[in-house]
């Protein structure tokens, strides 16, 4: 895959966000998610090699969550069960940050805002590269969350996955629409270029 806008990002002024790449979720997404795991892993390797900032989002629920007790959903993603563990290829290193979330929204009642501050990731300046599952729910909420907080967002479409093709198409069409595309760029992972610190400084002063 070699299409999409070339995006240049500095490891110092960006972060890779990996959403919900966990056993239960990836199993539910079926075999179609396997190449996405590999493309995310390749991008993750590049961020690690560049000493980039990496945030893993982990979706968990307690048995008392309203999804189950009020709305009658079947139990899934229960805390402290094998299903919430990250897939082997994308397990966080001990030095990498894991933010737990309790709904589709990675900002609602989570530590993500505090983490962004700790990593010195600022609105109107820095870029968040969003990857993971599912394109039209959890990834979608992450992208829109950063959008309304005035970050630059890059979505490599070969690094996100929906359970159905129409879900993928919906998410991409939204991200590319005039309502969002002024600070969201859809591309592919091979069109993301990680700049060295010296190169990034030179580009910023042009």
C-alpha cells in the first residue's frame, strides 16, 4: 500500500496512540485484523526506534458497569481476565504508558488528559497518530476526542479496522469530510515519515 498524503512528524512533537488491541476485541474482529496488527507493529517499531511517545489504550469493564447491569449487554472485556490482555505483537514495553478506559471514549473519566500533559503534548502544536480497533466506534471516539481538543491527528487507514466494511468506510468518510479534515489527515502508514530532532527543527523554522 503506497497511497495518501505524505505526513512528516517529529517524535518530540507527536505520539502514537494504539486503541484496544486486545485479545477479545481482535478475536471479535476476525482474521481481517491480522494484517492490521502487523502494520501497527511496524509503525510501533518505528516510533520505538525514534524514541517516540507511545500510548496504549486498554478497554476494561467491571461486572457492575451499566452496560451490563442497566443495558443488558453480554459480559465482555472484564477486568483481570485474559480477554483484556494486549495481543502478543503489540504488548506494551514497561516504559510505555497504558491508559485504561471504561467506555468507547478514551477521554471520559480516564487519565489520558493527565498523560498528555505529562508528555508535554499540546493542542494546536502536536500530532497524534491514531491506530487500532474499531474504526467506527473506539478509534472514531479517539480521533474526534483529539479533534475537538485541537490537536493535529493522523489516521493511517491501514492501521485501523472495523468489523464490517461499511464501518470502515463510514469512519474514513467522516475523517475526510469538511467538518473534520482541517486537522485530521487520512493516509497510510508507509506515508508517515518520522523526522529526526535536527530535521524537525529545520522544518519548523522554514
